[in-house]
């Protein structure tokens, strides 16, 4: 389904597809078992320009539009959602936020490394006690002369132990979203401890961590944006980040479809390939429709962003539908595989494990329904 993709968009998608088939998909199962992707993959993502999409060339970026970005994220999601997550966070949440809100000095300091893959970023918003209710975060930053001292903890931070810079959200004022400020914190700053989390259901190859801040000192120029405006920085980043997750979910669902179709053509029962059985075709058709519907929702978000139109509600719709569709696709693919779908000789069990978290992070499905409902009615159900 190409619609009216430009030559440049088709070329970047082809580049991403070839990279995935050669350097990611063949290794995804091993990375999942080892609970770590190959760290050299980051540099290769940078070399191909995938970590610099939509970032200006003057800061090391590869420019391009948000639809090209989504095409790459779909291919990465098809290969391994853990790798897709590295790009979604370091580029989608951190680098793009620096490009939007950062000073010239901050852009020159951080963007060339982030876009080249010589550095990674992590997005430190979620805490042990605040997930969906991000405005309730308790990590605090207090003034100390011209500096700030940050104390608190963050949980479930993608790239947490690999990152060179953390975009940290801390309370500098009173309760609620107006008291939150964003900081760029080098991860080698004294007082910052990083603890990698193991035993995850899915995305096992991705470095996920708890970050603990014990009076971590940062200078005044570490603020990203204005004091007290950090919640706006976070929500703007997540509105685009949800598009990234949704694009990756399209790729994951596509991987389910491709695996299920191939297996159905090979596996025989009752004297013929199972692809010829009506109820197997029903399962495949359901996956195919979900893939195309989710992709169109993602492309609509990208189109709105590139044309300067409002996109937050559209992004919630895409993330809600695509994440739930990925779970359905993986579940249906396992059904096609039967008992073989339940063992890791085949990829569909991993797809289901990876898909399940997509309905949780960057806004649960329930939160997105409330966001969509608020947009429709003008009434907030959060309070």
C-alpha cells in the first residue's frame, strides 16, 4: 500500500527493509534470549541516517519528513520491536525535544551525537509511583546557587543503562503539572545510579532501567525549555512518540501476517495446506485488515504533523488502534501456527510478548480512550 509516496520516501523505506532483513531479523531471537541487542546496532542505525530523521542537517540530522520516519519505524518494528524502541526514544522523544525546545548550545552539544549513534538518549518521566498520572511525579530539583540538585527515582526507562543523556522531568514548584521542569542530565553525572531491569515479558533485548538520583548536580543551563514548562515538553514529545509506537506496531503486525501466511502455505492438515481452510483464511484476513487500517491511521498523524495541523487526538487514535491490533495479530498468528506457535522455534510467540507492552507504555489503551473522549465531548474524565 504505497498511495502517493515520493521517490525519497520509497528509497528510505527500501533502505530500512534491506537493513532489517540483513542485520536485525536474523538475530532478533538470539537477542531476545540474551536479553540484549547487539550494541553495535546503534552505530549502524546512525550511519544509515535513521537516528537523524526530521532533524536539521546543520545538527547532523538527515532531515526528511515524518512519513519517512514512520516508514522506517514500521520496518524496524517488523524486524525487532526492541530495536524500534531504541530509535523511538533516543530520536523520537529526546532528540526531537532538544531540536524543538533546546538552546543553540544544547543543540550543538547533543544532537550531532544523538543523530550519528555515537550517543543515545533516554526519556526519564515515569516513576515507581506515577505512570499514567505523570503530573504526580515526585522527583524534585532544588536550586543550589546557580545549579540544581535532583533527587528521586525513575522507572521503566528505555535505553536507561545505554544512554549518554537523560531528559529528566522533576518538580521545581508546587503540585500539579505547572510545577514540573525538564532537564538534560549527562548520565555520567555523580549521584546518578542506573539499574537494568531483567525478566521482562517482552522487549527483552531492550535496555530498560531504573534511574536513581541522589542530589545529582546540574548547571542552570541544563534546563530544556523554561522553568515550570516541563510537563508541556513531555506531553508534546509523547504526542509524537505515540505515532512512533503505532508505526512500530504496524510493522510488528505485518511480521505476524507474513509469518502466518508463509506457515499456512507449508503446513498440511487433512491432506491439504491449512491455507485452504476457511477459518485459517479468516484469521489471516483479520490480521491483514488490521495492518492496513493501523497504517492509514499512522500516516494520517504524520501528514498532520508535516502540514502543521493539530495531531494529538489523531496520534492517540493511531496508538490505541495499532497497539491493540498488534496484540490481535500476534494472537491470531499463534492460532495459525497451533502448537508450534507456542515455542520459540518460530517467531510468533515473541511477537505476542513484544506486542503486549504496546498497550501499556506511552499511554495505556484506557488513557487514550479518555483522551479521545475528551476531544469528542470537551469533558475531561481524569478529574
